[in-house]
C-alpha cells in the first residue's frame, strides 16, 4: 500500500521540485546578467550582516552562555550525514539511542529529559533558525528532521536558551538551514548495507540583494531487521532579501514525508540469538504471556492466548503491520534588523503535520496545525556597567492536534474500531528577559527571568476502558488544564584568558505534560474482528477491551546547578560540564506487559539527575610516518546518574540512560586529502531497563572506521564501517516499572554494516 502512496507523493514532489528549480532559474536569469555565482566565494566567516548567521557569530553567542553548549558545522562532517545520530551522536551531553536503524524515531536525550517518551518525543526544544519545531504540546517527531538541509547546529544543554523560549530540563537544539550565503551547491549519493540508498542535492545563488537555496533528498532502506523498511523524502527552499545594510527578510518552505515499518521489541533471548527476527518469526511462542492477563484470556480454547499462538500469534508483525507515516508542510518567515547597538528579530511560522502511528494494537491518527510568532529585542551599551546586554523576547504559539484512536484488526493491521475521538488544543506563551553585564574585566554576570503560561484543552468522546465495567459506554470527556510559572536564572562566566573560560549557573526549568501524557489508552491484545458464534468473551470484544481516560497531571519542574570549563591551549581543546538537577513531579511513563499500553504519572517523590559531559580534542603528533601527516584524537564521555529520592523506587536508578557512555576516535591524515579514523563506542556497564532495576541492557563495545578521500576541491569520496567487530547488543528498549524476561522489551542493535558515498560541490 505504501508503494502506491509513495508513487503519488513522488509525482507531487516532482512538480514542486520542478516549480522551485524553474523559479530559481528564472530568478537568476532575471536578476543577473553576470557569470554564475561561485558560492564558495560567498561564504563569509567572522562578519555579521543583518541577521546573518555564520560560524563566528554562532560561536560568540554560545560563549555568552554560562553553561554547556555544542556547535556543529556540517561542512566539517566529511563522512555520512544521513541521520541525526550521524550529526549529533558523538557530541558531549547528547545521547542518541537508535531504535530501528533507519529514518525512524531514535531516542534523543539531554540530561535525562524525556528519556521515556518515544515515539512521541519531548524534553528538548527543537528550533529552526530560532523558531520552534515542536508541536504546540511540546512533543516532536524526530524522524522529520533532515540533516542534509542544515548548515549549523547549536545546542544549549539545560535551561540555557531563554532567548528562544526554551524551558525544558534538556535544553534546546537550534538548526540553521543552508542558504545561498552559507553553502555551496552540491549533489550527494550514498549506498550501503540493507539496500541503503540515499541521494541529496542543494542548489543556490545570490546577488547583491537576493539569495536563494533549494535542497532535497530521498533515502530508503530495507532495514537490518525483518519488517523494517523505511523511506524519507524531504524538500526545502528558502529565499532571503537584504532590504538594506540593516534589514534582512527570509522565507522558508519545508516539506518532509517519512515512512517506516516498526519491527517492534522482542524478548532478550531473541535479541541475542536472532537479532533480525520479529514477533511472528516463530521464536517467541515459548515465552509465557503477561501475568496481567486473567486465566480465561490465557486458556480460552478458541480466543485465548495459547489458542492464538502466544507472542508470535497475537503480536505477529507481518499481520499487524506496525508502521508510521508522517508528512509535514512548514512555512516560516523571519525579519532581522541590526543597528549600532540594537537588534530586532520577528519570526512567524505555520505548519501542518499528518501523523499516523500504528503500533501492534492501535492507530493514532493526528492532523495537527501549529502557528506561532516570536519577537526578540536585544540592546548593548552602558546601561548599568560599562558593557551591558539586555535581551527581551516573546514567544507564542497555538496548535490543534485532533486525534483519532483506533483498535487494529489483528489479521491485517487495518482500523477496526474507533475508541476515542478527541479535539486537543494547546496554547503557549513565554516571556523572557536576560541581562548580561561585565562586572569585572574577566567576569561576566548573566541573570534571567522567564514567565511561562501553557494551556492544554481536550474535548471529545472515548470508550470506557475495562476498569470501569463491561458496559460498552462511549462517554463525553472534557479537560482544561493550565500551567504557569516563573523560571529565574543566575550565572557567571570567568575568562581566565582569551581562550579559557569557566562558568556556573543556577536555573529553574518547567515542562508541561504533552497530550500523549494526558490521554491514557488501553487496548486488548486478543481482539476478535466481527461477530462470532458462539459470542466471543469480553476480553476479545473491541468495544469492551479498549478505551481511554484523561489524566490530571502537574508540570515537571527542576532546579539545576551547573559548573564547567571550556577552552583551548596549544593543540588541545576541551569542554567539561557537571550538572546536578533536583526534579519535582517528574513525568514518569510506565508501559504495561504488552510494551504498548502506557500510563504517565507524576512521581510522588523527588528525583535527582546529575552527570558529567566531557569533550576533549588534541593533536597527538605531526610527521609521524610521512612528511606532512597528523594524528588527532576526539574523546567524548557522558556520565549520567539519575535516581529516585523516595517513593516506591526509592534509591533505584531511573531506567533508560547508560550511566557511562564513551566515544573515542583517532583521526589519521597522511595528507590533506585522506582521512582514516578508527573509532570505538563503549558502554562499559549494564543499564537498567526498568525502574525496579531487575532487567538490564548488556554492556557493549562497538568498533568502527570512518574514511574519506578528497580527490579534488570539489569531489569527495567517503565510507563508514560500523560495528566491524559484529558485536551482538541491544540498542534500546521499552522502559517499565518492572520487566520480566518473558516480555518483549529490547531492540537489537545492527551487526556489521557499511555505507559508501560521494559528494560533488561547486
């Protein structure tokens, strides 16, 4: 069915791409009679036009943050950039856990924020050119992000992105798109294991006042597991107009269509012995059913668990066909005005997202609309001290996310019975003020205050779940929640010299629950489609064995103390940050034995998130083997220690994040054309997958090699070899209150794999 869908979308995309390319060519022909512009000569480093983001400006902005940050220049990534994990997975403080290995839904974690929320991710504010990418309820679909469309990525770890309205424990990630002023033209082709095919292009132009850039790509893979095919199509276009030396306006259009099959989790024994297998391949029938099932549901001679073939029969991936199809259209516009001491920035955006997520038991069909506006005012001068900076910003957005919930037909994965139809609306306002003063020649004071107002409104109808009786009642539901808070911030930056700095800050964060938290769904696994004779028992009746209820949750808040240093000395650079967060009302999601139904609650007692984020780069030597060669090393280490302070899990580790995770890369360059970089990703200790700390993800070590060859200034070849030691490991898992070996919990990691590609730029 998806092939037909893709064929129609290919036709639509072809027309859009043809239109944009034609428009670009017509524009170029009409606005310039000179020779075509060589974009490589237009990349400006270290100068600031009206609102123009370049690497120097972005780095300066991050240096003014008294906390942990990252800056990635994708032009310096010489190997694969096909997934977000390729771009951010080896950065200090950022932990990416792959799910299925394609264009899917990797778990993005910063400081333990939103570690349990997948596939509906939350806990980090995603931005494009400073404008929010999250849905209005704070959630985001990570598979819609296309790294090839980005030129820079700025990361503000923790509550350090006040100017963008960031308020989460995890922080914010701001992606700066490619434009006609910061990127060359390019074409890229990539192929590899599991029938991976990935093609991308970018074409732009510029004259004195105008610039434009069009980029797009298509990626597809069969996946290393059964039932794990994926395909993504993306297209982006932006045009900028320099009104004068002080004012710039830019418009962005983005389209993304992402599809992937879900191979689902399996028991640990299957993950170890048959990592490519899914439920339905015949390896899971020997595992006992969930203990929560009543005896009649297990032993019924016609409809029971055993009669249906156990895990392989009830959760057959080929029949139930779990998958996700997401399509996004986004339009945004920014106007920036820069004067001697004052900057103004106004941004607006609108987007639609159609998202159909089909897990083994149910459909969630979302048609979301999101609109937002952002204004920022920044002025510098001698307001109080000799060198002050005042930032005031307002971010507001409103979104509707009407959602239908359906029980799946277990025979073919189609929609069988609608058990909830909900209109869900979210409104958000963030008013931010930050004052920075140089109180001493080497000391910078940063103070901030943020006011937040969030609304979450849900109306509609829902079936009563089994806990309220076997009555087949469809009830009206109505819930209006609002969340208000003030988040203060106080920080200091000490510059030991021009290249070494120390920093500290104390900040507060707040995260409101998403709609996925507020709606608790229950779906029976033993549903029987249609009428049966004799009548089927209640636990197989879709109208009785499924339903939804609304939760009344509090916002999650935290106080975070942060200390760190960043600097360069001779051929060495480093950054190190320690953070300690005391979290109240943490949003904890508990998944049931089926690994599908889930309930979110505010943990009754406090929790503590603390850790160390370390990045270290140094040159180990030059002229070692050949004249002109060099050897450099990159070391990343993340220590994450998250614990329950009290309650039923008192003293236990919060499941989901490895306590120790390291990455080491040795980059050898025999000359300026060749790079050979063996690397190692190491998770040295087992990681708990449940809050009761009973079952673990095994420790692992993965070896890899990255290589690239710059044949000419324009043409580059590259290759990535991953897991060359063919380690059997689990890449991620379902987080429960307590897990049992009989429950499907783990996602197997991919064995040895490779990708090779070529890039031509001009």
